[in-house]
């Protein structure tokens, strides 16, 4: 089974850094860089018909469609029930309210504050 990672974040430098770190851990993972939630959803939806593992690294504060709106769309479309989808919040926010709000979404596996470490990414990939 192939693993796919969607890095949904408006920070191009963060996306590139995470991509390079992931490739250093496992070069077989297929990575997608999405600059906002709208692009992320458009990239994710066709992937859901496969049995491949899908990991989403989702930022909260983005233009066009932010992380909270992405989570709402996933729940509205019942994508949050997809068995091969694992989603992590990856944000620079350390606001306790954001952490609590993320915990209210059953699809969110874990909340990570940026920057992510190699150990964080190894944990996510395993």
C-alpha cells in the first residue's frame, strides 16, 4: 500500500522543509503541496477512492479556505469517516482555544505546533 501525504499550508518554506524531511525519512511516500484548504480538498477528494494511506498535515490560518473550514467540509461530506485518512493539525498557533477546538473534531489525530521535528514526522509516518 502506498502512502500519500498532503501538506496543506500557505507557507511555501514550511511545505518545502517538511517535504525534504519526509523524503529523508521515507523516500517512497508521495507528497503533495497545497497552498490553501481549497486546493487541499481538490487534491484529496479523488484520492479517497483508493485504499492507499492518506496523511494530511493541515495548517489552521490560511487564505481562501482555512483549516477549520477544511475540517467542516470533511465532516459535511462525511470524508472524516474514511478509514485510510489520518489528519494532523500543524500550526504556529499555541492558543489553547485552537487546541481545544481541534480536539472537538474526531478526525484530528493530534495537534502539532510548528516547527515540526524529525521525531514528530517519524511519529506521523508510523
